[in-house]
């Protein structure tokens, strides 16, 4: 039995402790926003934040997560207004949209963590996430836009 | 704002609300859809079940004014839910903020053709949907005029209300919906469509995707996301070789796992397999993880069957042999190729190879089926819901009426989800569980190893140049297994529609042309993959055009334009292409002027002719497909044998634009898929088994290999809405690969004739 906090709510799971977090979220908790794309940490569709760090839910056994705080796409922001989510909509990044929960979670961790985001950062970090539809140019632009919006917010807060 | 997803619509009971009078305009019997007076043999008229333009099918207006547009084409990333709503809303005079989209189930009797393939959704349904919007607008005007006792000519519907200029009165659409519903749908030829100058959404860039909010907040429902009360989860172990079957099974270890409910054998598919499940052993469990764990614990011995020897390297050699031999079926013959070739000053030949590819949509195939009271209901990510319904009914022994197929969002399709084998698997398993809802999920390995693969091909090109370097003789031999092999005993010969994808209709101005199609047997399921046979044909033809330019000592782009020749309109049926993408050749001839224009635009966009530093080069290619014209110019950089594609310019002429932003996004996506095909993507077989299984071996581009700069140029008459539209979803892809390999040649003097490039440039 493992207890963890998912999107701010305490949850527990007493099934097979080897079950990857991905299937606990999707099948047991009904949080289907986190997607399955490969199951081997090769596509990023399942990206969630575990204690704030972007992580592949498909290769994380739920048993190791006692007390961990998990954020999924459903819990990234109250009203879908994280700067990354807004930039994604503003630039119409999505095509089929299937990879985008993972992309948004990866990008959100990136812009939350760093004040400036370079092309090299985007290559290094966002290359963990595949998009078969080929939305990379817009992802790149949206990450930059979100980073700019975020640092604008930070400046505003500092004043 | 979160109100356009399938889940939300049904959750809020909107569909149920229709009977309660909330969606008054939706009530009523559809009028017959196909216009008698129109030609039945081409385009939308010739599609199974045709088209519909009845506003009562597609538009519902609630009393609060909310307009709900029913989308009968499947969303897989092309933006069709947004684009269809734009078309209807614009003609209707609706305010975009009050427009919602709901997805139609598979029911072609009601909605007309729903097969979402062939880059046809707007090409075929733009005009019918405009008429549906215009008819509803007219009915609202008639209802208002009747209420006010004025002539209908004095009122005008726009901005979600009908106004009477004389009296200053106005009524909202919601207020008029009930009265409008009672009216007859006006006759088709009485409708006045908007003048394009009045469009507010069509052709504009201002409309965001209807699913944007749901996608960015995880509120979407794809096939893999469907949940039903009491649902079980299943995966299937399929024969590793196409046509194989279970020889022996020990399922005791699987059944010993807590949470594994049942192990079910599925009969092997018989040839021709069409959309039948491949057979094998299913494990049904309490969640997906347990089902996969149970599958891993199965002990199965397989009997491999007739394709156990399939080996990609040996097969490539056999295709090559066929393509290098005389006697292949002559499929195109103009002038006198032999005589012209014999008299040529210079002969050039080249052989091109393209491997199998898997569509690999990011959402693997997945479906839920539930059977209750003799009725089956499916929720699935399918491109072709009607054939899904028919085949599911057959397989379950039910009538068509007893089967409902709800279409979810598709997490990519690319042709894979035109085949409903996975939905049938879910149906069989639900039946095995006494009708309990079963979700069947394909793992990525299932998807890569048991696919409907893009064909594998050898294209052998031979040409003769005269003393001035002009191409006077051209022979194209194509050897590739056919998609026809899944539908009938393997004809071993490409079908007319495959040959019509850029080979028979190849428009280059060469006097002596011959094309031949030697035989090739299929050893795996061959299926549609975005752009289909245009991929090998464009790769061969556009690579070879560049090779001829090089042989003639000419600039690649200049030579390509010379080959395209003077602006003219070609009837492809004169070249043996009786298919022409299903379109009327009088309406859709091949227009070489439009072809040349996209080549010029792509070249301008990359600043063709600029001096390139060491290791860098530019390449160009153009291709006509799905009745659109696309050219691509690519810049590559080769460092230590690694190819990077920093910049691409892509130009498309697809006729008038409905949703320009989605044309751009389709071109961007096509470029990136093409980068993958050029550099890294392939499926190979050994001993009948696919050698790749997941994204660690089946390689597609990541952010770091995607071009940093992609410029999309929309060319042609973007407001010619009275003229036929071209396709958008597929035609971007074919010219990408040859543009890249032509650029690699410019950069390295090494000609790539075999895809992918992989490590061919490493010394
Ligand atoms: S599903 Fe987890 S990385 Fe692909
Ligand atoms: S948007 Fe379709 S996979 Fe990324």
C-alpha cells in the first residue's frame, strides 16, 4: 500500500506495487490526461511532475512514491492558465494533441525552473518528448513565449 | 470554454437534451443527400454514401443560442473539427464564442461519407457544409420575417441574430430556433451563399482550435482514454509473423497473476486478411499493467506460416532484380522510349529504395467495446467509422443497426486507423466476457511489429539525354507489394490508385516515356500511410530529376523547371491515370503552371542560389498529389556524416484556403515526418519478424533534429472559393525527402538512393 498526493489530493493504491504510476493514474484514478506512448521512457507522453521534477510515469513503479507529490496535466494550474498552457493555445501548437500533455508538463518544468530559456535548452529538454505530428517548431516558439511571459511575471512580482 | 470535447458534450447531456426541445433545430428527418442532377462518377458524388447538406443533420441551435455543429469527419490532428465548424458558422452568421462542436458516430446513411482519408474532408464537404449553414441562416431569417410580418428580403441574419433594418427589431438565434425548426429546409438552388468578401472565419487566421483548452488541460478523450463502468483491460499476443498462428499455449502462469481475469484465443486471420484481427492470445485483466504482465507470462509456441522467410535484405534484392529486368507490365507508354534511348548522347540510370514504414501514431490503436441486450457499442479512434461498424457487426454476428461506433479524438492516424482490426479485437473480447466493456490497448511494440506497413519499393529509373543535356527518354520501373494484397488474393501488381499517385500522372514534359510495373508479392500487411505511393514515386522522380540536372551540368532548380515545361493543363487520363484521386479531370487537370509556381516559391523562400559554405547544400523537389501542388527546398548541413536540416521552405497551392493556420501546421508536420523518413525511419524484417519494436529502434525525429526554421508559403489564388479545393493533409510529405537528399548531394556530392540515410555518410 502506498500513499501519495496527486494534484493536491491524498490518494492511496494497494494493488501491485510494481505497477507503473502511469497505469495507476489512468486506470485506477481515472486521470487519463497523462498518456501512454511507449512504456519505455522513450517518448515523454507520460510526463508528470514528481516532487516538481518532470518524470516518466511509465517507468516509475508506484511503490517507490510513498509520500510523493505528483502533478499531472489535470493539476498543472487551476484554470488552465499556466503560461505554458496559454502559449500553447495562443500559437495553436497542437495537431492531434495526444503528445501535448507530456510536452506541456515538460515545458512547464523547464520555464518554471529557469529564468531564461535558450534554443539549446529547448533542444536538450524537449527532445525527451516525441511528437509524431511534428509540432516541434510551434513547441519551440511557445516555450520561448511562455518563458518570456513567466519572467515578465517574475519581474512584476519582484517590484 | 471547455465545452467542445466529446466527453463534455455527452456529460452535459446535450445529446439527450435534443429530445427535450433544447436542440430544436436538430429535430427532423434528413432530406435525401445526393443531388440527382449532379455527375455521379467523380469526387464527393462518387464516394460511398455521398454527402449531405441538410442543416438539420449538422446544426443544432439551443434556446440559449448555443450553436452545436456536428463534425462527421474524424479529428486526427488536421484540425477538421475546427475547420468544419468555421465553414458552417461563417455561412450561418454565428458568433464563434457561441459555437460548439460535437462528433458524429459512424452512420453514413445519415451523414454521408465519413472515411477520413485521401485528404478529402474539405475538398469534398466544403460546399455541402456551406449550404447547410446558408440553409439554416435562411430558415432563421424566414422565422423572423414571419414573426414580424415583413418580407424576408427585408431581414438579415448575422452576428447570431436576425435584424430588420426598417423597424430596428432584432431576435437572437436562440429565440428563433424553435420557429425555424418548423420550416422546410429551403431548396438547394434557392440558397444564397456568402460572398467571400463577407467571410469572417473562412480563410482567416484568427480562429483557435476548438479543442485547445481541453488539449492543454488534459480534458480530451482519445480512444485509449475511454472509461466505462466495470471495464476490463486487455492486450493481445499476436503471431510474430504475418499469417502465423498459435501452435501451443500454456497460460497457467498468466492466470496465476492476481487480477488477470481470463485468457482468450482469437482465431488467426485468413488471407486476404483485410481488417480482420491477426489472431493470437488475449489477456484480460483488471488494469492495463496486469494485462501486459499476464501477456508476458504466456508460454506460446507459434506456427509461423508462409511468411516465415521474409527478409528485408533478400527482398530488396528480389525487387531490384525485378526492376532491372525486361518484361514488367507496361503501364504507360508515350512516344518511342526505346528509339529515343538508343539515340541518346548520354544515358543515366539510378535505382532507389524505400523501406517499410509504420505510421506509428502517438496514440497506439485502442478501443472499448461493450455488448448489452444484443447491441454492441464501440468507442474508438477510427478514421473510417462506417466500415468499423460493418465489420464489427459481421464479426459479432449482429446487424448493422445493433452496432454503434462512437468516434473519439484520434491521437494521430496517418492511415493506420483506417483499419479497424483493433476494434474487432475489442469486440471479440467483450463477447468473451459476456458483453462486459473491454478496453483493448496496443502497446508500441504491437503497433510497430503488427502494422499495416507502408509498402517497400525499388524504383529503377533510366533516362537518355541529348547532346544539349535535354531529357529525351525516360523509363520508370516500379516494383512494390500492393495494398491490394490485403483485399484480394495478392495481385502482385500495383493497383490503379497506387500508380496514379505520381507515376502515371507524372507531368514532366518529356516526349518518350515508358513506365513498367514488374510483379512483387506481399509478405506483411500493406496499408495506407500518409501520402501512400506518392512517397516512393516522388523520391525516385525528384531525385532522378536532380541527377539528370547534374549529368547535364545544370542548376537543379532550372533543370526541374525545364522538365516541368511550359504552363499547360494535362488530362491525366491521357497518360493512363484513370483514377485522378477520384476527381473529374476536366475540373482537376494537372496544371504544370501551378507546379512551376510552387517550385519558384519554395526556391525563393530558401534564397536559392546563395553561396553555401563547406558541408552545406540546398536541394529542391516538387510533387503533385491529392490534387494539390507542393514544392520543398531544403538546406542541409553534414558534419561527420550526420545530416542536420536547419531550414526548409515549403510552398503549397491547394486552391482557396479554408483554415490557413491548419494548412501551415500540416506543412510543418509533413516536413518533420519527411525529415524522419530521410534520416532515420524504417521497419525491417528478418525471419518474418519486424526488427524494430519501440521508439528506441523505430526512430522518428525529436526536437533536436527538427528544422529550426520552416517557412510555409501559401501560393495561388487563395480566395477562389468557387473553384475546386485541393488536399492538405498528405501532399506536403512526398517532396520533403528528395529535397533533403538532393541537398545532401549538393553538400557532399554523395547521392542517397536508399532510405533512410542512417549512417551511409559516415566514413
Ligand atoms: S509512455 Fe512514458 S516515455 Fe513513453
Ligand atoms: S500533436 Fe500529435 S503527436 Fe504531437
